[in-house]
C-alpha cells in the first residue's frame, strides 16, 4: 500500500504536523467521498472552500489533510500538511498516486478558444487508423483505445485525468490527445503531467465570466506553454496575433503553422465546398471531407503534429483524406427537399462568425441562410450582444432562442442577445424561447436550396434548465423536422 510521503514527492510543503509514513487508501477533494484512511485535499474552489469541510473529512476517517491554512483544531492521529497551493498539490499527488502515467505514453495537449475538440478527436482518428493504440480526453468523450467514457468537463479534475491516463498505460496506449482548457490550466489540473507537445489554436472572446479580462485569459493559456519541458514541442498558429505570445518563455522546441503568415507548416485552400476542401498542404494536394477555413487550420495542426510525432508523411496524408467530422462540429445533412441543415457547437462570437462566413463563402447567395442561436446562462454575459450582432449581419434570417439557460431567465438572455442587433436588421430576426419550437420554425421557413444553421450546443444531447437536464439533441431534432416535411 502506498504511503503519504510517496505521493507528496515534488509537492511544495510549508509545514507538516504528524507522520507522513502512514499508509493511505485514496485521495479525495470532495469531503462527501472520504472514507477510512483517505487523504483529503482542501481546495478553495469557485463555489465552496474545502477548508470548511476538514472536520467532516476527519470524522469520516481521513488519515491526512492537505491544506493551505491549518485548522484551529488539530486531531491526534491525523497528519496535516500545509502547502502553498492546494490545486497544484492535488495534481502532483494524483500523478504520484497513479505512478505518473503521463510518462508512460506520448501526451499532447491542445489549448485555445476554438478547435480543441476537433483537433484532439481527429488526431485520435488519425493515429488509430495508423495502427496505434490511442487515448483521448475531450469535451465530447474520453477514449481509452476502443473503450468510451462520457466526458463531464473539457479538462477533468487532476485525479480523473491521472486515473484515465493510468488506464491507458495499462491498456498499452501509445499516444494520448487532450484538450487543455483555461479553467484547467488556472486550477492547476495539468500540473505534474509530462507533455510531449502542446498546440495553440487561436484566442477570441470567451470565459470572461471566469477570467477578469482578456489579458488574463491569454496569460493563463500561455502558462501551459511556459511549463512545457525542453523535450517537448510547442506548435502555434501564427496567424493569430497571440500565437507568438504563447512561445515567448517556453523551453519546448518551437514550431508554427499558418494560412497567411510565414510558418513552418503552410496550407492553401484550393476549393471549399459543402462536400469538403481541396487543400495544398506543404506542396501536397489533398481532398478532405471537412469544411471551412477553420478546419483548414485544424487539419494543418493535425498534419504538423503527426510529423512531429514521427508519423510518415504519405501515410498521414492518405489517412487525413478519410477523416470524418466530429459530432456537432459543422455536422450537416441535406433533406429530400434540398434543404441543408448544419449543427455546430459555435458558442463564442469568433466561432459563430467563422461558421457563418464559411457558409456564406460556399453558398451562391440566392438561398436563405436561417440561423438558430442563443447563449448559455450563468456564463460570460458580455458576449451575448456580440453573438446577436454577428448572427444578424451574416444571416438572412435569425431566430434567437434558448441554449442552456441554467439558472437564468431564458427571456432575459435572449433580450441581451438582441441588444447587439443593428436597427436596420430588426426585420429579419425573431425570438422563440422554446428551442425545439425555434428549430421547427426554421425548418418550416426553409425552402428548396435554403440553409439552416443551428448553433451553440453542437454535440450536447441535453438542455439544462433550472438545475435539471432534459434530453435534447439539436441534430436529431432538426433531422426529424426536415424528414417530416418530406411526407
């Protein structure tokens, strides 16, 4: 059985009261989960402060307490370890507890506002097709080679990350591709992990409900690259003005990719259609099933990563031509009445703008582009009018509706989105609070050749209202409505 002193290796410790040579059963940061001989890590979280539950953890049988502030009451027989940062301590302890599994495979982290899920998921597909055992930690799902688990966070807590990485190592996984969110970096969930590489996609308006301002959001992303070792690679999109910022202090080997700028990896879009893209990628022509400029960036990042991980270039190109789009990322179908519906996770101003620009580039201009969009509740309020403005400017008709209102009034959210609509575009917008009714209305308004974009929820199969989750799948709902029109 592992001892407390073993999992404290590399943790910055300020003070110890008691004996660290005690056997422990598990690590917990939720006091409700503590059992006999567990270690309880008291974390000062966004919602609650774990230091308030130290006594409860002791009563439930904790043998050790890790905390930033020692409690007034010290219980005999329990070891107290005061640390500088409980989040960092938890991450390092989790890695030690599971025998540092990230060192047993090649782990690549992807960070940025948009593109994380697509890049990690397509890298998983690519390396699986090349014959490797592969792991995936993404917003959509967690994969341990062929075994799937549901994902609850973009970047899980550090115990969950290391638990899955350990399972991957035990299963003989060679590579793991992981989304790294700003929340995950800020809360030190990736501390103690050994990364083979890091990828930066882009940076735009998001999560300003959590981060104080855009500069802090950018600097948190940069922290990930600052911590990469010199044995790793750092790959960045230099068409984004923040791309070079990410590399300023990294010890990793630096590489760049771009469509417009001078870079190590370049791509040119030769054709852009609903059926796919024809690309010229580092002087190789390649047809892929994915659509849009944003996916050209994603595919270039994938190609570069495959080369940096020493996959043979010709094999990479051959497999890239077979890659399928990720659920809820520009997922589309054409109905019998020739109406194209597209479901996309675009929930930031930049992502929505990218998707709408892509559609407008491909369409002839004679058809209607009907956009169904909303904004999530209990999240960054400042992006709501921006989303409304972009939808109104780049669509021929817009239906504002609910996303995941959570604890907020959905009508109030929609009103905030509407504030971004210029007066001259009022006549092409309407508001329908019920999302299902909004999608139905879009289908009823659409005629032969028209395009419907349902944005915001993408892969999600639920809608969260007042603390409850209800079954809701945008792609299924729009498909069913369009099919019913054919009858």
